[in-house]
């Protein structure tokens, strides 16, 4: 079996991770848009019929879920960037001292 050069393997891995991060962010954007549209509809129905403001509960519950989704998305993508920065700095430091 012939193995591809290391640079090509690293490039594919970088592309795969970038693609994953973009998909995560797009998923979050879709989630946020659906959240806004559905909850706007719920609030409209609630106000149209008057009475108790029940729409606050699904808005709050789903909002917590959306916040968790956003946190997970930015922790994963931010963590990866943070690790890459640390590795780059460490490699530079080792190159200067070694």
C-alpha cells in the first residue's frame, strides 16, 4: 500500500476539521432561525387569544437548548483553535531553544 505524503494527509485532515466546524456553525444558524420563527408564531397565537402568557415557557425551554447548542458549537471550534495556537507557540519555542 502506498501512503500519501504527510503534507497531503495533514491538508486533508485540516479540510475535514474546517468542514466540520462550518457544518456545526450552519446547524446552529438554522436552529436559531427556526427558534425565532416558531417562537414568534407561538407569541402571536398567545397574544391573539389573550389570557395567560404561556408562550414564555416553550421560549425559555427551547432557549436553554439553543444556548447549549451554541455553547457546544463554540467550545468545539474555539477549543480546536486554542489548541492549534498553543501547539504553534510551543513549536516556535522549541525551534528557538533547540
